[in-house]
C-alpha cells in the first residue's frame, strides 16, 4: 500500500510540474494575460497556498513548535525563484509547451551537472558522452527551422533553467542537515518574490492585460501545479533514492510534450523527437552511471 501511495504521489508531482508549462502556454498563447501579470499572479497564489499548507502542518504537528518571527528561506534563493518564474513566462510567449519544457529541463540539469564538476566531481567517459549529447540536443533544439522559438524566447527559458538549477542547488545545500522544512522554506521564498513580481508588473503596466480566464490559469499554476505540486514532491522525496528522484523527472518534458500535442494541438515532428531523445537520453546516462 505504501509503494502504491508513493507511486501515486510521484506521478501527481510530475503531472503538476508538466502542468506548469501547459497552463502558462495556453494562457499566453491565447492572449488571456500578459507574461508579467502571469508571473505576479502565479507567485502570489503560490505564496498564499504554500503558507496555508505550512500553517496546516503546524496545526497537525503533535509537538507544535514555538512561533518564530523569522521567515524561512533567503533572499538569494527568492531571487533565483523569481528569475525562473519571470523567464519561464516570457519564454512561453514564443514557443510551444514541448520546446519550453525541454529547454528548461535541459538547462536545469546542465547547470546542476556543471556545478558538480566545478566542485570537483568526476565523470566517467560514458557520463561525459551523455552530457555532451544533452548539450548537443539543446543546441539543435534552438536551430532555425526546428522549433523556431526565437533567440529571445530561447534565452529567456535557458535563463529560467539556470535560475531553477541554482535554486535547487541552494535548497539541497540547506537541507543536508535535515533541519529545514522544505515546504516552509519554499513558502518563505515565494513570499519574498512577491515584491519583485509587483515591481515587474509595474514596469510592464503599459502592456498589461488580464482577463478572468488568464487570471484563473495563473492562479492554477501558482496554487496547484506549483504550490501543491512542490508540497507533494517534498512529501515523497525522502522515500526515493537520489538517482530515482533524478530519473523520474525525465518524464516531465515527455508529459508536457504529450499534453501540448493532445490538449493544445501542437505539432509533433521528428526533429523535435530526436532532440528530446538526445537531451533526456544524455542526462539519463549521466544520472544512471553515477557511482
């Protein structure tokens, strides 16, 4: 029963992560909301949802902790989270859900792998080959005539991926001692992003546009696929081996691509499929060949 529950939670978290791409793309593709407003509403609704979940955790705790005035998280992590969310939104103005998910996922993993190499980790030949294959897949994905995301959109999504990789690395470092509550830390970081998002919306005010459907998509992205999705992932993460946790995330771009084809009517092409295989296969080689 426990294994079935864990499997269900993992599947739900992966669906939520892929759902972020689909919700953002459908909102911006249809012009229901502008990118800056989508970012602000997403981060605000995520902060509210995660704050509510942390409050419920404290209410249900058998040994309630003494209230503290210190907000979990930190400013640098919040900045990385904001850069990710903003880059993510603006990138989806010009690219499909599948292309965006592949670029984001590849950039996140490449950032974390590159940081490990910088810190002194060593790779075997097969791992180096996998890393090179993934980078080649990312490069091919941005070539003219393949997915045509445009330089600006590609740069925005790659920047979002680097930022999310940095956010993940900082979170992993802070949680190595086991004392941090990841949901509370994430909630604190979301709260810190709200002023940044409001400044972005103020700067982009002349181009802002909000419809009821656009706000609904943004709230769903922040509250459900971000807030609840992260909470579910952190709930099941301690039960997974590190390699399994990394491997299962290979499914996110696939789910986003299938969702884009089935739900958004996006085209499926052989060059896109080959790039996806190169990116995910290369990263898979790095993950599965770790000692």
